[in-house]
C-alpha cells in the first residue's frame, strides 16, 4: 500500500479491485473412468479430485487478492448413490475444500439431487447460505426458505446472487408432495417421451428431467434484489448451475423457464455476468443487454494432463477471466453505462 497513488488517480480503470475463483462439475466418484451418455466424452471420476486439489493450491497462492470461490454445482457424481458412497464421497471432496483459504459458495445441480434430498442438502455443508448478506431495512431482498438462493457482497458495490435452478424440479423432492406433482405436470406438458431425460423430438429440448427451473417466487425475489442493486449502483454477478442464455449453451442444457429469468435480468441495469456449469463443454456469449454468459468447462471431462478452473479478476470497467487448462481467458467489458465511477 506504500506506493498507493492518491484516490483520484487510483480510479484508473486498470486497477484490480478483487478476484474470485470459479469451478464447475467436479462430479467426483471412486470409479474407473467412464463415458458420458452419448459415449463420446471420457469422464475421469477419480482424477476430478486431483484437479480440485490443483485448483485449490493455485487459489491459495493468490489468497491475498482472492475474495471467494464459486463452486457451480454437481460436486459429486450420481453414481455414488448406486454405490452407497454419497456421504463418503461428499466428505472427501469437502475435506479437500477445507484446505482453501477463502470461503467457497456451493451451488446445487442435478447430481446433488441424485445423491441427496433437498432436506439433506439444506442441513449439509453444501448449504453456504450462512455467507449471505442481509440488507437492513429491505426485507424484500431476503430469500424465502422455499428455494436455495441468496446474495452476498465480496467487495463494496459488487453483489453476487446465487440462484436455485432446481427450485422447479422433480429431483430431490418427495414424490407425494404437491410441488412434485406441479413440476411433473410442467415437465410432461413439454416432454411426451417415456424417458423424461430424453430430449428426442422435442421442440423445446431443454424440458428434460435433468434440468429444472425457477419458481415465480424466486424470480420475484431476484427482481427485488436487482432493483436494490440498480438503485445503489452496484454491479451484479449471478451464479447458477443451469445456464439461461441459448447462445452460450447447447439447446438441451438450459433451465426450463430460462426466458423468464432473462426477462427479469434484462429489466435491470446492474447485471454484468452470469456463470453456469452443467454443460461440461463450456460456452460463452454476451447478450444484447451487455450481460456476459459464461458456461464453465466441467472438471469431470478434463484429462489428467489438463485443468478446468478459472480466476476472475474484477476491475472498475471489466472482468477478466484467467482460465486454466481448457478454460479460455476472456475479457468481459461492462457496457459503457455500467462502468463504475469511483
Ligand atoms: Zn448438471
């Protein structure tokens, strides 16, 4: 700090404000390598833990500027459930995360629900809602208990929002519950296939069982938080297991009602970046409203001689994704009117 210029010149756009880590689809299991559903992508079930360890070692060397890590969901593979290894595998991965020197925010994906019920997850270490920010005198910005979502402030004027893409889902909910019935109805209305995980013949191929959606209640809450952020001239980063922008994803992996989520986001100024996992192949697109949609490459389909994680460096006028291994570098400028003026 000794050579810090006076506040006027420190408003230079080249000054880094803070950084955060991103990693997706670790899908650890104590299994021999396998292949994805289509048989064209190798899955390194055991090695995913080594990849995670490598990412944590790297982040720990940057811990003076790193504020947190975002884990984008599917932390262990669904196969664990069949081998009655869900809890031991989760423990192994969480013990690895324990070595991280900064807080980690955990998102929930479909593989979480193949292994655990929503109630179990709520009471597990994968629930990081205790890291949330509560805005005094604005009860409308507090999420309800009906979904797993919250917001936090890693750096002044930057608000991160973690969304629950399986708020509407047939996964993880009791089959006798009204919510299950409601979600099964939505799914079947869009997907007449016997196998509900199959997108075959669908005009909207993302209506499959391994995806989910956002309830109106969650979207209303998101709208309230974004309204607060607009008013307070904050920049917002959104995190979700499921992507919502078709140009950044394949057509199957999107959230059921991704259009509803986009409509909320596009009605506000503040959102600059949307991070998702789930697709494994990765993807990127800037939408017409200047929101950068990043689908992170999945750890599980990353060869042992490569890597798949990133560190995002945040500046007053842009975010720079520093990718490792098969995650490419990206410069994500805020739209002109979105740049911060300190
Ligand atoms: Zn997934």
